[in-house]
C-alpha cells in the first residue's frame, strides 16, 4: 500500500520554497501552494506541517493509499499538484484504457484503482510519464507565456 508521507515528501522537494515568478499565472507560491489556496495564511510564512495538511486534505485521494506501487502513487500525486488532480487522473485513465475498458472522467474511484493495480507498474509508469510529457508540451504550445516552464515540467515528470 502506498504512503502519503513518501509521496508528499517528493512533491515538496519538487515544489521548493517561496517563489513569485511573474510568468506564473498562480502568482506567489510556497511549496506549490498559492495565496488563493490558503487565504487565511500569509503564504510566505507557510510551514511544512501546514503544507502537508493542505496536500493531504486537498490532493491525496483516500483511495491512493490502496495503490500497491509507491512509485505510481508518487507520480499520480505529484502530477495532480503540478497539473491539477482531474488532469492527472484523466491522463492516467487514458493510459489504463489501452488495456482495461474503464471510463475516462478524471475521478479516481475503485474502478481506476483496480485497473491501476492490475497493470504492470514499470510499463504503466513509463506510459504515464510519456502521456504527461505530451500534456506539458501541449500546454506550452497553447499558452506561450508558460513555455518557459515546459522543460522544468518535463524534468519533473521524468524524475
């Protein structure tokens, strides 16, 4: 079974600390969390414990704990933080759909969990990463202002 703590530790390493890049449409962020995400907290002063609690309540689907391969759970969680949960799950479902007849709705439920746990993990992770790279490239092409982030996104996807 997969561990939230392992997944969030990796994501926090990727997200880093406080940044305020004018090209980032999310604005100022700390550990990947924007001021809009946590309006009652001065985002520059966000603690690791607050960030972990936020990610556990907003991004860690309780069913993720049922994912048998930690690397897949890590990647799904991290991609949800990077691109949005619905997008990360939808792309996973599209990847799984090549082998299993599952719905593609962006919602991680028991059907998606079962298909994921039956797919060979190394192959699934490789296919999922490639699909996420394709998504990152498409975002950069559609939103030229975000093109500067694409190579960083690809590095993160492939990590």
